C-alpha cells in the first residue's frame, strides 16, 4: 500500500469533487492535508472527512487567482504542520459552453486567472517553500484531456487554459528536477462531479457512449493516480501529464 506517512499535502479545489476525494485519499495514505477553496462550509466538511480517515487537516479559505491568498495559504500550511511536501493544484473553473465568437473578454480573463495564473501562483509559492526544505517535494497540477484536444465544440477558453497547465508543468519540472522537486500533471477524462454536470447541462450519462471503458470516471479514479504520482513509487516520473480517461484519448 502507498504510504505518505509524515508528509504534508496541500489540495486546491479541495471543497468538492476530485479535490475533496484526493484530499481524503492523501489522508488515508497517512498525510496531513491542507484543504484550499473559497467555500468555507464545504472546506470544513472535507477536513472533517480527513479526520474521520484518521489524519489531521486544515481548511484555508483562498482564491487561487489572488497572489496574497496563495502566499498566505502556503504560509498557513507550514505554520500548522511544519513543512510542505506535496501539492495538488486542482482548483479550476469551466466557463460557458459557447462558440469562440460568443465568448467574452471577462470570461477569458477569469478562466485564465483561475486555471493558469492560479497554478502558476501556487507553484511559485509551493516551490519556494520546497526549496527552503532540504527534502524537496512533489507537485501535481490538474489539466484535462481537453488540454490535448477538444472533444467537442465549445469551451475554447477552458481547453486552452488546460493546455497552458501542461506547459507550465513541463517547464517547471525541467527547472527543478535537479533540486529533488518532481512536477507532473493529471489529465482527467469525464469524471462524475459538479463540473461535468455543468459541462453536459445535467446530462453527463450521455457521455458514457464516448468512453471506450463504457463508464464515466469517478473522483477515486483520479485520486488513486494522484496519490501514486506523489509517492516514492513514482520517483522517476517527472514532467509527465497522465491521462486518466477510460481510453478516450486513445480513440
Ligand atoms: P468541482 O467539484 O466543481 O471542483 C472545482 C473546485 O475548484 C472546487 O473545489 C472549487 O472550490 C475550486 N475553485 C474554483 N475556483 C476557485 C478559485 N478561484 N479559488 C480556489 N478554488 C477554486 O469539479 P471537479 O471536476 O472536481 O474539478 C476539479 C478539477 O478537475 C478542475 O481543475 C477541472 O477543470 C478538472 N477536470 C475535471 C473534469 C471532470 O470531468 N470533472 C475533467 C477534466 C478536468 P470553491 O468553489 O470552494 O472555491
């Protein structure tokens, strides 16, 4: 069984969906977990579930698009648990399903602020902290299979933002590989969460026909892969974007 004993993990977007499930999986593997998001009640519920799983947690209310929030979040994590060993930069937003000419400048700015600048800011402060420790660390960023290719018309801004996450990941991995910091990305296929419900207008089951595995993904499918990427078993995996998609990209 994978162990993350004595590790401190930070999860952005830990208030629901993939982030909450991964936060609990980190806890089950023995890590203490800092949960980050804007919704306080949901964040505290994730911490309750972390404690129920036998570990300890902390909720930090923050908007990942704001530098001061991100800097304070990393400081709060270190203040509470003494170090930062693992980060899952998973917070993201989808925007509207519309063709490109119908999209707005405001939508572009907000989606890139959360999905791209948010990952940049998180990595900036997480890496600085990991460099200050002598044992390095590991980071996983959430991209999407839509960062490789659009699966359908619409969501052009979101798709472009998820491609940007892949390149931020690869470049940062190259920059810090020699300093014991591994940085990878995960590219989920259609996973049963609030976001998929939004993307499909409440008709997510219709997506099953497009998945070679014949089923939608569950948050646990992503959590299992992220826990492995953050473990010593993946010590030689760096700069990689792992699709966890039931075979969608292979089709
Ligand atoms: P979700 O349940 O809607 O989760 C999105 C999370 O992001 C929430 O916890 C939300 O928390 C957080 N978030 C959004 N904006 C934020 C901000 N400005 N600052 C801090 N946190 C913010 O959906 P999900 O499917 O689990 O999404 C998680 C990640 O997976 C996203 O990056 C998404 O793009 C990616 N993804 C999902 C799928 C899928 O099919 N579900 C597929 C590919 C990729 P608050 O509202 O509390 O801030």
